[in-house]
């Protein structure tokens, strides 16, 4: 049996050896700061499934998926960059390519999101893994989908990585509902106290 000091040393070594997400060395962000980024509207990325409607052109209308490189491939035109665009921006770009190629003289195009890319929740939740994203998801709802917190979970600061971020950021849970975006990776670490 280990003495109390030996057990504390083992706990520290285990914590230090556990994998941690790559974290930006910046300050801890508030939920409001992180939410502000999403107010500009939904931006597409690889994995989003879209319905593209080209009015009066049933052969071009259909469901398409944004590829790994962030492009949307459709018949007749070159792949259209979709990464970081809103659905309205992408519809305009598709219309321009159809018109420039002479395929549709006056294209009227709409883009709708059929299925968002999934989000991921890891660490101190009961069922970590990949989950389908549905509109206006909050951190609390994401944790509920993952079966809730484990008894050791930190409920004050989490690590969040958005697809367009270079590294995970620490986010302080301050009572403001934290919005989760498609493609987010949430890591709930163990509480130190």
C-alpha cells in the first residue's frame, strides 16, 4: 500500500501523462467571445451535405457533399470552393460558373444545408464520441447527448477547437450558453479539485 504522498505523486504523474489537446497559449476566452464568431452566419466546411437547387434545371438539382478539400463538385462546372462560405455566397458562385460556362443563361440557384458535419465531445463525459449536429446546439445539450459529466469533470473551463482554429482554446463556462458549431471538438478535462 502506498503512503498518502506516494498516491499524490502517482495521481500527478497520471494527470501529466494524459493526452491533452493542442492548446493556444492565449488567455481563457469567455462564452460570449466564442459565441460572437458564430453571429456572422453559418460557414460551410468539409462534410456538410447540401441540396443545390438550380431552378428549371432538374439535371443539376440534387444533393452534394462538400469534399475534404472544401470544394463542391457538380456536373458541368469545375469544383466550386465552399470552405468558409455561407449558403448564399455559394449559391451565387455556382450561378456565376453556370452562366460563365454558357450552361444556364440566367441561373437561379439556392443552397440549403441538408446535414451538418458532426461535432465531437471527448474527456470527462460518460459517452465520449462523435454526434450528429442539429441547429442551435449548446454546450449543455452536447454534454446531455454524451450522457452527462463524469464525477471528475471540470465544469468551469473546457477546451474547444473549431475547424477554422489552429489549436484548441480554453473557454470559461460563466453561465452564458456556449454555442457549439458543426465540426467542433469539445474536450472536458478532469477537475483538479
